[in-house]
């Protein structure tokens, strides 16, 4: 995603969860009520999940307790 931004190539908005401010994450959800959560490092599709705020907040608290915050969020694009 950094490469896309550096080269001025359009991409979906995204936010890293590593060290993210919970208020900023909640604001992201206000703009995009459903998001896709992806691991920071490509896993060939493994670990990608879609969430609305309620389910995400439970998932994120668990991941933070485990020390596993290497994820990013993007708006869910549905057809």
C-alpha cells in the first residue's frame, strides 16, 4: 500500500492496527461500517476476515491481548 501511495496509484483507504489509536479505528468504522481485516504480511489469503464494528471490537481486543496487532483494515467492497 505504501508503494501505491508513493507512486500516486489509487487504492482503497486503509489503516494499520499496529499501535493504532482506538478512537481513530472507531472513526474509520464510522466512515466504513464493514471492513476487511488483512495480515500486514501477505499470507496468500489466509487470515482475511470481514467485520462490522461489534464483532471487530471483540476480535481486536483478543488480538491485542495476544500481542498480535500486525493487521490492517480496509473498507469492504461488495457487489
